[in-house]
C-alpha cells in the first residue's frame, strides 16, 4: 500500500466544474470504502503523485 500525505497531491483528485468541488475519481471497493469512512486507512493504494512536469522531463 502506498503512503500519502495529502489527496491534494494525487492525480486522481480532480475538480468537478459542474458541481464545483474536488473528488477522488477512483472507485473504491467495499472494504477500502469502509476503511476510508472509518478513518482507519493508513495510506491510499491508488495514490499517484500529480507531477504535471513529468512529461517535460521525459522529452529532454
């Protein structure tokens, strides 16, 4: 399970322009959702750093 410091830095934390709020676009399974809602999830298994400059570094 990957650790994380903040959903704000995650690639899957996206802005909904229609509803005007951020949300996680990963569909959690039932067990992960229960752990998330209880606050017992130690880290997000789906966390991926939102590094908008990664593609630029690959081009060099």
